[in-house]
C-alpha cells in the first residue's frame, strides 16, 4: 500500500473513531437527560401526592375538630345547662344549711364546666371565623389573650386580613393561634405584636413577642411547628424566622388566592 493511501486510511479511521466517540458521548448525554427528566417527573409526582395527602389530612383534622366542637356546644353544654337549671330550682325550693352549701358548690362547678366547654368548643372551631372572617377571628383571639392578664396582644393593619377568604383564612388563623400558644406556654413574654400589610399582591403577617425565644422550650421540629409547616405548604406560603434582639419574630408571606390557585 502506498504511503498516501496509508495516510488516507489512517485519517478515515481517525474520523470514524472520532464520530463514534462523539456518538457515544451524545447517546450517553441524551440517556442521562432522559433518566434525570424521569427522576424529576417521579419526584414531582411524589411531591404532588404528598401535598394532596397533607391537604387531606389537614381537612380531616379540621372536620373532626368541627364535629367535636359541635358535640361540646350542642350536646354536652346543653345537658350541663339543664343540670344547672335543676340545681337552681332546688336552691329556690329551700334547703338546710349543709345542702345549700353543697348545691352552691355543684352550681359553681357546673357554671365553670359550661364556660370551659364553650371555650374549648370555640378554640376547636371558632364560629366567629366562619361568620365574620379572619379579621374578627384574630381580634377575638387577641381579646381572649388580653383578658387572661398573662400578656398583651396588639394587632396592627388587621383590616388587611379581610382580603383573605375560603380555607386560607382557617390555615392562617391556625398558624397565628399556634404561634400564640407557643408564646403563652414557653416564652415568658409580656407582649405579642401582629403586623399585617399588603405587599406585591401578597399578605405579609409579622408575628413577634418579647419573650425568651423559641429555643427555650419550643422544639422547631415539634408537633406544633410541624403543623404550621404543613399549613404553609398548603397555602404556598413562606415563613421565615427573623433575627431579633429579644423574643421571636416570624414573617409569614401568603400569596393572593388567585396566584395560589393557579400554582396548585
């Protein structure tokens, strides 16, 4: 074979080998992209399923709360009121000193039980939330905290909350309620401040207290915080812990419902 022919043959072999290597690399890259795309698709499907399951669990939880609240209000409270009425009738008919004292104790215990039953019922499913909206429900929550004499809760820009409706208002109320419970149980605070503003089509709610901080009693992976995180996912919202010199500060950003629904 002539030298020129040999050179040509070598060049052709090199070109063929190069094309073969390039083809293998391209095939590998395409295969990898397909594998990654399939993994991403399965991941998105898994996330969607988990989100649907989470929403269903929350929905079931709220239905059960509503059922228990109705039972407490309609059944137990009614029966306690009937018993209390009968006790009052016995007192009016006149009893000796010992019996009168016992009846007074029973009447007082029944009154306290009726009030406690009513309070638990309202905490489980506040009727004011459904009837008058999130703004009035938050005001009522603050009123209850303020009358307890444990601390003072102030709500600023509460009229912003009137723009929230549907299930969103229930999830936001539960988040604020849980944060308040954490403050009451663990923070040793004197004040809670809730600031509500509208920003870039979203509702921004800033919760802060002047207590000893979340690390002193509240587990960030505890049931209460996990419940908050679950509702945040359903809302497509964002909760960020803001650095604070004293106490805790959380910023909750909730997109408007039209944007929320379109992204779901």
